[in-house]
C-alpha cells in the first residue's frame, strides 16, 4: 500500500499535519522525528513510500541531510520547513525535491493537500515524450516519473503518431524540434489535424530555441514552448498549467454529459456515443446490446425513508453498475431510477450472465442510510436484435424491462 512519510521534529506539528491532510488523502501517514528514525523507516518501508514531507532541521541533522537521504532512496519529496533563504532553497531544489513549502500559514497545509492529490491523479495521466536523443528522452522521463506520471517514449514524429493511436488515453505530448522522418513542426501539424487543444496538449522543446521557433511551434498548434536547458521548476510550472487547462475542459464537458448525483454519463452522452456504436453495429464491425434497468419500488423508498435515502440508493446502484461493466461499455442514468447500458462485443449468453450477476449483486447489497439499512432489487430488460436505429434498440430493451416488471420484478428478461 502507498504510504506518506512525514519527517518532523515537532510531534505537535506532526499531529496537525496528519489531522489536516488525512481528511483529504486516503493513504496512511507514517512519522519519523530524526534522521536515524528516517533511515530505519526507509530500510523497511521505502518501496511503499508514495511521498515524503521533510523538515530540514532535525536534532541529529540540522542542515537538511534528511533530504539527501530520502532522495537517495528515490522517494518523491517535498521540503516543508520554517527555514528559508535563497541559497537554502536553491540547494534543496538541486536535490530534485518537488517543492519547497514554508510553514507560514494554514494555507501551506492546503497547498500540500493539493500537491498530494495532484500526484495521485498523475498516475492515471499518461504523457508521451518525443525526441530522437535517447539521453534527452531519459532526462525528461525521469523528471516526469519523479512526479508519478506514466510516461511513454517515441524517437521520432512518425512513431509518436502510431503510439497515440495505440494509446488514446495520452493527454499531453512533449516534443523536440529536430528529429528524423518527421520533425516537431510536422508532428504538431499532424496531431492538430486529429486532436483539438481541449483533448491533447502539446509542448514544444528545442535546444535551438528562439522567438521565431517558439512562434512557429505555437502557430502550428502547440500549446506551449520551452527552450533547453530549462529550469526544472519552470518545466513543471508550464506542464501543470497545461494539465490544469485540460482538466478544466474535461470538467466542463463532464458538466454537460455526466449526471451530477451518480457520476454516470447522462442520456445525452449515451445517445451521442451510442449512435457511433450503432453505426459500427450496422456495418457488422461489432455486436451491440441495449440494456434498460429500473429500481423496483423506488417511489416507496423515497416516500418511506426520504429523498436523501433515495439518493444514497441511486449512488450505490451506480457504483455497482460501474463495477460490473467494462470501459468499452456505456452506462448512463436516464432519469429518476432508470438506467441504460450499451454493451459491446458480448454474445447473447455473455450479456445475460453479466446482467444476472449484476442483478444478484444488487439484491444482496445493503445500503447504509443513517441508522437504517436498505436493500432493493432491480428489473432488467435487454435486446441485441438487428433493428434500423439506436432508438429502436433501446425501445426493445425497454419493452423487455416492462415484461420483467410485469412478471414479478427482480429479474432479467431478454427481448
């Protein structure tokens, strides 16, 4: 399990750090109060250490020796101290710590919380590094991996295009200018013809940087440009600025296509994405099944226990839906207690098996609401017949759902 190490000479301040950050960070916090304790901890738990928060003035190490120790174990680190001078900060940053944070206000703890949450998200944020120089790629990869990013590499523009096709979850590309086969300008132009700025961010990098090259990169579609050699602190400032812009765009998209209560996609998204899937279904490229699911006697839950209890039931059912389907499937809340799924490339028996496991799992699930424990069942209708439109396929699943309810509820009916 990933753990956070806090090296702090003051037990009182260490408790305050844990009290504040543990509310936001779902990881265990471990503590060391001296260099000796830190060394012992790293020997036993160093491989599990996700991040270290380091005070640089310890009883047995008053000059920041703990930073060298922890960074020597390749543990991502943040200096968190009341000591400051330009020379001290520069020396600590030269050890490739992630940040230098002063204990000067409650806001500093909020900043640490933001940073740790950011690192957690970085693990699911792939970045593609493109450079024909293996040493340059290695340097950039090491920087990114120190911030917990998943990193992919390509040695030229043509290979980068292929890797993006194979890894559609990549959201940011760092590319050099001078490369064989396809240079940085050509790569940016090619990518911009395929990916909009709110989907993929591109940062150009060149050792031959000047205002003209920077302008050409950005005119061709890059979001930003860096001249080598660069300060690592500037590199991460620019990187995170681009990532935050992408996340802002994603949040805006989610507001349009996701259900606020459950986090599932909404009816609009289901039909927008579903029409593309249905076109592939009609061409015989994929199989497609539409599923309608309704919570049995949901009105009684609201009337008996209140709408807050109903909301908890909806969230619990939504979580089970996420757990029982694959990323290739589409799950949406259609409104009220009704949900729809589009399941891709499963034969009729496989679909029935998945739905029966889902129904049984929901039936056994207990939803805690205050001092009450609620259990609900669902009725499910499914269809994978060849029809002329997505609307017709969903309507057939809806008719199967109607038969499931009429024949006693808490069952799966395939139409």
